[in-house]
C-alpha cells in the first residue's frame, strides 16, 4: 500500500503548474505607475491587480479596452525596438 501512495505522489509532482488566468502583457498601474500584469477574466475582460498599491482595475467598456491596447502596443514596441535601449 505504501508503494501505491509513493507512485501517486511522484505522478502528482510531475504535473506542470499553469497560471490561473491568461496574461496579455504589462502596463503601468493607473494609480502608482508601477509595471503590473494585465490578466484576462473568465468573461474575457482585461483587468489589472497591482500588488504595490492594491488597486484593481477592470476594463469593461470598449473605449477603456482600446486605451489599454494602445498602452500594451506602446510598451511592446519599446521592448522590441533595439533603438530604445540606447
């Protein structure tokens, strides 16, 4: 019986950890301006949860989602552009 428990324990250890919510990227927090990750809710809406100032911002409207997309594109261009590292 102890061998069966050992086999199931090693099988559980092999399972990979997966994030609970998918991520889009990072943007500055609207309150404290630190970089935070943008997550997607189960209802497919983006939101941020700042660990520094405890702000939770949900982007529900189409205009707020467009503003968020512009911020994501701007940061994506900045990180991939070799000219910006100078």
